[in-house]
C-alpha cells in the first residue's frame, strides 16, 4: 500500500513574494524532493506580524483569520521564515482569547506550522538531495527563529551535506542584525549601529557567503555589506540547499 504524500501548504511571506521569489521556488523544490505534495494558496497575504508588533491587534486578528481559513485543512504549514512561523505558532492563539472556536482553530494551526529547515529535519528527518557550493559560509541566527522556535542546529545540519561548503561561525551568530521590521525605521540610528557590528562579525570570518533563514535579516545585512563595498554574497539558506543559486545574490543587480 502506498503511503499518501504529506499535504503541505507553503506560506510564502510578504518579503519573499515582493523581493526574493527564488526563496519560495527553492522551498517548493526542497519539499517536493522530500516527498511532499505542495500547494501555495493564491489568496494568502500577510501573517499579520507588522500589525501585531505595532499594537494593531484588530488588524492582526483579521489577517490571522484569513491565514487560518486558508491553511487549516493542510497536514502541515511550512514557512521559509522563522519570523512569520513564530508569529503563527506563538502569537496567533493569544489573538483570540475569549473566543473558544477561533482560539481552537488558531491552536490547531499553530501546532502544525513549521519553519522550513525545522520541518525538513525535525518532522521529515531527511537531508536534501546533494548539491555543491565551493566556498566558505557563515550563518546568522535570526531572533524570532532562534528564540521563539529553537532554530539553531537544523540549518547547520542540512548545510553539512552540501559538497564543498565549509561553515565558519561568527563570534556571535545569535546577535540581532538590527532589522526588527518597523524597528529599523523608527530607530534607524540604533538599527544602523547594530547592523554595523553584525557586518563586522560577518567580515571577520573571512567567509564568502552569508546565509540565514529570514529574508528581513538578509536584506538588512546585505544592504550594509554592499554600502561598505563588501564582496560577500548573501543568500537564503533554502536557495543553497535547493541548488538554486544561478541568479544574483541578495543586493546584487541583475545582469
């Protein structure tokens, strides 16, 4: 008897949709190679995190209702972002206190929502198909993925299977990059000081590639690296794991 494929709903995220679709395509490839049946609901929008962090609980709740309705029938929900995954798993249930039906639906969705590398390692217990990257990489641990979801060893385990890739750790890979969504706009001087320290840490490793699992962090760090004239490439971890690295890195112009 053939075991049915896990039905996975891919939550793409706003930043991936607007700035780096390759990350979404890479996630689909990784999940399909792992034996999943992947769907990307066309009606999906934002997870509600910007509204939630700004104190707009009504707006966040409205967006959460849309996400729950779109994704609750899948076996799993997978997100190439610790930030958005953390929003759904950690904060959705609290948006519906006093509303038993919606809270139960939010809790059920939270229980089957996973960050991409965690899903591959902790749920499917697989490694991606062998790919090659000749060079040295360093890995930035995003705040939400690390502290809300415990994403630390999973991406490193997957990267250890990449032929030719050596991972060299920063002095403080867990330090914030300074992005923080609206934080980098509201407190730009503080944000700049934080990303300056992060970029110095990246450059001190001598790595030619910076990886992470959150596009917000990567956009922020890549911008600073480029402004400083650095040649370090910046990519989402899914792109390297899927072998989809033929296009320009984050912050580079299309040729």
